[in-house]
C-alpha cells in the first residue's frame, strides 16, 4: 500500500509542476465528437502465439482481456478506442505503433501476459521504454496503471520497469502491462477465467481514466 501511495503522490506532483495536462489531450481524438482516442494492442497473435503453457496461448489471453477493456472504453462517451488486432493474426511491432502514430491518439497500451523459468513467479508489472526519464508522461501513465490493476486484482505488485522496447517509437504516452504469469499454475487459471479477465480489464480502464483526469482536469467535465 505504501508503494501505491508514494507512486500516486509522485504522479500528482509531476503533473502539477510540469503542467502537461492541456497539451496532452489537445488535438487527440475526434475533433467533432471531442472524444479522446486510446489505442489498445493485444500482444502477439498469428504466427507468434507468445508463451504457450499447458495448452494456453498468451495471444488468446491477451486478446480476451484487451477486448474487455475496449468494451469498457466504448461504453464511455468521452473516449474512442482502436485495437491493433481483433483476430488471431500476425502483426509486426512496427505496424502496431504505426496504427497509433497515424492517428490523433492520447494513449497507447499493449496488454500482455508474462512467463519465466520460475513457476513460482507471480504478479503484475508495467513496462516503459528505457529511453525515457522517470518524469515522462509514459512513466506516469504506467505508474497509475500499475496501481489500479494491482489494486483491482490483488496481484503481487512488481512495479514499473524500464526496458529496451519498441514503445520508444510511440509519439504519445505508451506503456506495456504484463497482467500475470502463464507459467504459474494459479495465475494461469486466473488469467483464463472470464471473471478475472473482467477484473483486470476494469483495473486497466480505471487506470486510463485516472491518468486522463489528472493529465487534463477538463476531462472530468466532459
């Protein structure tokens, strides 16, 4: 809980001092409707199933959760959503980012599942490009997501980490969230459960809304 509070306080201080709010959402989304556009990327797909554990393909789990997030966004008349894929198809990392860069997008989020050689490993981690300073908008978006998803699910909080990621090509705040470990029997069972998928999706949606509200206070009144 202390880690959650510290991250959230740090976020508020940075957003207040840097004043990124109005410029973040200005020109993002549909100019007629005024809706803010979010791009969701279900990681892997097609020839690249991601991790495969006990017959469960990561690509399928990622898509199932991402579709649930998209449904929550579609129900919010302040937002629009675009998914990089809605089917089990192959797509390069470059094309995923290009979809976002070629539109007026406020946020980019890739939803993925984790795997490792240690079956006891569990928890949620959110990643950002290691080309960014910790004060960057992507870091703040990631920290909010990490808080809301771990808060919603009760999963182990593995924090926000910087890695050498394709996200450095994104022209808007971008993050990648790993929602659990398919290599852990317990988390794999959870990640394939529709109710738990919906809990994750709600946590992600709450993170998106929380970030947008603090990035631009006028978003609250839309």
